[in-house]
C-alpha cells in the first residue's frame, strides 16, 4: 500500500479524485492467424482453401501463374525415333481434334501441381477404347489409396450429394485413366508439395502487414487537430463540446479561429512513414517461399542488378527441370497410350533460357574452326542442334539424278560387232 494511502488513514481524509481518466482503446485482432507447421486440417479442406484464395488474384496468384507460364513460353515439339514418323502423325492427328488442346492441359496440370501439390487429369475414352480427350479434375476432391510401402493403388473422388450438398460420396477410380502430375515431393510422402502451403504463413504475414498499413493510413495518414476546451477553473460543459464539434465539421479552407480558453494542437502532420519498407520485407519473404524472383511480385528493383539477374537465371534453371518432369509424365501417360508403342514418340520442350542457346552456338562455332571443321562437329549435326532447318536448295541438288556415264572402249580393245 502506498504512503498516500497510509497518510489518508492516519488523518482520516478522503483520497483525491484524479483529474484525468484513461480508457483502453483500439484493438489488436489477428485477422490473419498463422497456423505454423502443425496444421492438422484435412488435406482436401486445405486445398479447397488454397484454390479459393488463388481465385481472388493478387501478387500471390501471379507468382503461382509464373510456373505454367514459363513452362509453356518456350514452346514444345514432338520428337520420334527414326522410322516412326507415322506414329508422330498419329499423335498430331489426335491433337488436331477440336476438343484437344495440349497446351491448356499442360497449363492446368502444372498449375494444379504447384497450387495443390498434385494434378489429377482424367483420360476420357470412347466406347471403342480410343482416347477422346483429357479433362482436369478438382484436386480438392481426390484422395490417394496406397499401401504401407507407399505404392498408389488407386484414387477416391469425393462428390457432394443430397440437398445442398449435405452428404459426401466417394467413388473409386483406378490409376490407368488418371494423369497424376507431381513436381515437388518430400521423401517418403505419396502426395506432392504445394508451393502455396509452403508460403502460406508468409502470405498471412504480408496480408496482416498490408491490412495494418491501411488502418494506419486511415487513422494517421491525414493531419488532425486536438482541441482543448476550458480550464481547470472554468471547465467546458457538454454543450460547449457539442457546439465546437459542430464547428469543426464545418471547417473550410478560409476558416479563421478566434479562441478563448481553447488550445488547438496539430497531430499526424508527418503521415505514416516506412509503409513501403514493411510491405517490401514481407513480399520478399513471400517471393522466396514461392521460389520466384521478387521482381515478379512488383518489388522495385531493376533487372540490371547482378542479384536480380542471378535470381532470374536460377528460376529459369528450375523451370527447365520442371519441363523435363512434365514432358516425361505426359509422354508416358498420354502419348504412349495414343501410339501404343512406348518410347517411340515423346514431348520435348524448347530451352526456356535464351542465354543457353547463345552458349551452345558459341562452343559449336569454336569446335568448327580449323582446316577441317567437320572433324569434331559436322555441319548437319550443328544445324540440327541449333534448330536450323536444312537448305532447300541443297536438298534439290541431291535429288537431281546424276548424268549417265558412257564408257568409251580403249584403243587396244576390240569393239564387238553385232551379228
């Protein structure tokens, strides 16, 4: 107990009432709580949540779109073994059907694998057994069935049934008609890794920072005034407060103040500072978690910086690896089923990194120097490696038959005489 209280007891006096009062204000509600590494939510529920957030757009959705965009930006072509051009024509004929768009199928597959960890695309066959097309399914409706060794034996797709989707029904699907694309996977896990899940906590922090910055701008972004009315000897009444409040509402650019017992202080004259610093810091963490260069999220660093160039080169190398996984998956699960002869026709993506083509051309030029340029790197191979089509004039010269050679008998040989 304080000395003041002890003295009050001794003299029998009453404790003085304070002139000022304090009341807690504002709030610190966590609108974007971070769950952390121990999220026990059902996997399909989490995927549905990620899909919903992706549909809202924003910088995070744009970072997700960067993966399928760069995978397809360089284009692809069909390759085939020598003597199997007819199988390639078969695949081209299938792709030419109006319901088939392999670019769109690959885009949705990569997007689903990046966003949900797994892509589930069903191969639709006709009654005769021929492949009609490929349809992408909602990854939040699928569950993998596997044994204790991690071998996937099938899938279960859950659909909503009953009034207003109150009930859930599972349908067993074998592995054959499903193209399951997985790009990132933890060791020993049957499901793929979602890039959104790995960045979710940093996304929540960024949303929290942005929301707090907006609140701060609304609260402190414009100058405000503090009016002190009355004095301790002549306090202001409630009617005085109401009258002054009404005057404040009608303040215009030409308003002058003549005050008595009124003090006016200016507040928030500096606005809110360092907002861009907070936002850039959280966005840098989001970009790092999503594995994309931070320039893709709108950060204001120039692409001429050495660090920005290195980040972009690293991302392009990652895309090249993803292209190889995508090419193998769709070749084995789709192209091989169309041809019926595995490994004869395959998908091959063009190089997504333009600097790689320049390096290849440079070392090919160095190899083709000297007296005999074809000794190490002959011209036909170099043309094919660089994607240069053959010269049509040279092909025409090769196709022209050589003139027949007429042998003339030697002087000492007898010329046969026909009877």
